[in-house]
C-alpha cells in the first residue's frame, strides 16, 4: 500500500473537551496523528495496512470507537490530507469514504474554488476571471499563479493539483530539545555505546518531560574519531519520553543501518527530538499496545531480511484450503519489502 | 506399552467422558495474566507458558509435539501477541496452524537455513519486545541443520525476555539444561483396518509426580481430543 | 503437521508389488502400512500436461505418518508432509 491519510471530521458541537477527547482516542489507536483544524484530525496510515488492516477497516474502527462514546464523525481517506479532509467534510455522519489513487484531482476538480484555503478577496477575483471550480483553478499555469496571486495562492494551487507534499507530521518543538554527551575514551562496541546513549537519553527524557512532550522522531549524530559523523534517524512509535523506549529505537536504528558498516571509534553523541507531540494519557485503544508491539515485530522482520536475505522472512496466507495440490493451499509473501 | 486405543478410550469415556478442551490453570493470579496456554491438558503439566522462560517439546516421529506447539502460538496470540516461528526445515504448515487456532497475520515465519541463521533469528526475536513467543522448530532429524544443544547461545537471551522460547525437537538436549516435555505416541487408532489417528502422552522430564497428559489425534491429525491428565481423571472420581 | 516448502526427493523400494521402504536423504524408512492412496490430475489440458500425481499416506516402522507423492510425468517421488 502506498500513502493513505484518514481525516476524521468531528460533527456536532466541537468543544475543547471533545476535540481533546477525539485527539486522545486517535493517538491511542494510530501511530501518527496530526491536527488539521478544530475537530479535524489527519491520521497517516502509511505502513499500517499489514498491521491494522485496510484503510477502510481502520476508518470503520475509528467511527465505531467514537460512536461508542457518542461522538459522531465522518472519515475521508485519500492519498493526501487535503483531499481526505474535503472528502470527510462531505461524507455523511458515520460513514467512511475513500478516494482511490488517481481519483483525487478529478474529485476536487468539480468542487467550487471555495473549498481551497484562499482569501475571500482572491476568490472574488478568480470569480471575476471566470474561475469558479477547483479544476479551472488547477488548470492555470503554476508560475503564473505565483506571480499573479502570491505564495498563499500558489500553495492552494498545489493543493488543487495534488502537488503538495501531503505530509502528516508531528509538530516541531518550540525550543530545540537536545542532549549531548562526549567521552574521552572512544567507544567501538555496540553494547558500550548503548550504555553511553542511555545516559544521554536520560537527559533528553528529562527535557521532554519538562515541556510535557513525547518524542515522535529522533535524530542522533555520532561523532567518530576515524570516520565521518554517523547519522541515525528514527520514528518513535508510540511517541514517548521514556529513556528505555528511546534507547530501543536507537538500538534498532543502529542494527538496521545499511551495509552494516562498523561503528568506528565513537567519541560523542548529539541526540535531538526533532518531532514531538504533547504527552497525553494514552488510552489503551483497539490497536495501541498491538501497534507498538507490531512495529517492533516489523523492525525485527526488516533486520532479519537484511541479514538473511529475501525469501527468509515470510507471512503465509491460506488461499485454497480445499486444494488437492498442497503447494496451492497457501501463498507466501515477504513480511517486509 | 501399547494398548488397544479403542479399548482405552472407551474405558475412559465410560468413566469420565472425553473432553475436547481443557481450560488452562495457573498457580496464581499474577502469573495467569502473564502466562499463556495451549488450551489442552499440557497446561496442567506446564502451568502455562511464561514469557522469559524457555522449554523444549521433544519426541520422535508422529507424536503430537507439532500440534501442541501450534496451540502454544494460538495461546500467545490470544491477547494480541505475535509469534516468531523459526523454521530451518521450511516445513511450517499454514493450514494446520490455522486449524489449531493460529492467526496467520500475527506470525512471522523465518526460513533460517543454517545454524547461524537460526541463532540470529531466535536472538532477534527474543531481544525484541514485539513477540510473545519465539518458536524454534528444529525439524525432523533428516532435515535439521542444528540440534537443540546448538541453541546454547540464545538461551541466556530468553531470560527476562518479553517472549517465551519454545524449542521443538526430535531429540532432547544432551548438554543443554532446558525444561523438557517428552512426547510419546501411546497407540495408533484404527478405523476399518487402517490407521486413522493416534493417541499420545506428554510428561515433564524429571517431574517427580510423573504426571502425563493424554491426547488423541483423529482424522490423521486434523482433530484433537483431549483425554486429560491422570490427576484430573483421579479428581473426577 | 509439516508441509515441506521444498518436498524432499525419496526413493521407493518395492517388493512383489508392495512398497517396502523408502529412502529420504541418508535414511531408510521401513513402510509398515499404506494408509491411503489417491490420484490427482488437474489442468491436464495444459501444454505441459498439468499436474498428475499419485499420493500415498504411509506409516513407517519407526512410528511416522507421512505423505509422499509421485509425479506421473517424471516418475519422481517426493516427501511432502509429516504428521505430528
């Protein structure tokens, strides 16, 4: 599965409490949740299909879970958050709508230009120019939109054409959250390095907790005496400020680095939490505990595939239990690509 | 000692009634929440399978150890856990697994074709917190690339791991100290003059009580009937 | 139950029309009983003749139930399953 974003659109009254409740519920269910607006949440489903099922299934579960606490929502699923949002806003309450890859531009094209984030003035001007639909706006030449209408319009234009980056990201922290350590005697063994990293992560955890944050993405730079800086970057799932969990993430990043180059002589480290989210009491949702475990399991699968080669780490599927030929009873697929 | 199976079963059924599932029991509440069960009399012998522990299921030929191993996987998956099945003989049977209650979406099968690969796979599974159970199925002797004694390096990793380690082997360990459950076929079942199933008994090696769990595989292994343990049968009297 | 992803070649030893033993790798297994036999023929219309196999479920003297099949196109036999 490629990209898929599920946007959850809260219907009915959107109070602070409801907004927070839905956000808490979603972050308990899914690994990456961003806030698009009041009562509007974007959930990045990339890489979750094997673990959580199809996007439609995830959407249905979201609707069901929130229905149980009497919060009506609609869910729109598309490759990009903007199209998913527009879809969610138009979907009936309790429903999950999906745009297949390639359908987004056509879907948007028929809609009035007002669905795009454009200033009122600009919309009126476009109207005077005879441009009333998203499709007509999208057909304008990119450079001309920027020159004539400015950067904000150009951003809206990219949305209309499906050319925006379409990322659901955790927020960058307001101040840099960094921990550094260096040591006199270079470290060349992984177990010793992990021990040293733990000390740095204790500091980082303290910094995160002071601001009430959990790290969603870590970047570590290892200074080396005999080689270039070794850079590790890793998504942390679920987001956390716990040093032990952060260490686990970095351990996997070390084990999965391509080519399995040697550590070299490490003399220091700088670890930064480049994406964070607010710590909130995590509900044990339908998938939360499973998702974290399964993310680890998939990490093991990736590691083993890199060590043992393709065809070594597999998942079976029974395709024809009645087959008279045993090899047609099942299909085997690579657990990770 | 081989006994006429039909005679044995009818004796037992006449007195106690054959049961298809025996609920697992555990020593205390705290252990129960961590341990998982196969849903058979095996659980009375083992007390359930505890994460951070390692056990071996040993027995030659057709004796039922594979069946119990699959049920252990199903047990580990009960509350959403995942299992890693290390398969050096490339003989994992998905349909049999499904019949035993295994969720195939929650099991990763590693075709680790060398001794080293087996150690790498088992070690990775035990070091991770992603699995509740790591099975190393050494396979039939003629297709095995490793013996249970070769697993010595991963045993320390099982201690304190999130997962339990379960080794399935034809031959028990000679050097490795590992709690072992010995599987023995008790008798063949015959129907219309042809073999249609078998009864097997499991005992824990070195157990002073010498308790046995007895199960019956019919329809050439497609159906398992749990006869019970001798203690359970005595209690029922 | 074991289902070998790569079935193991076996050599069968017959005596007076009866299957006496089979060899897998270096091991010789004495056959005590032929429990079942059946034939599978599918997709015979294909150019390669489709799949044509004779299957046997066997019980061996050392207490193993297994399933072998013979490819009727090539005459080769393979060990496909072990029951456990």
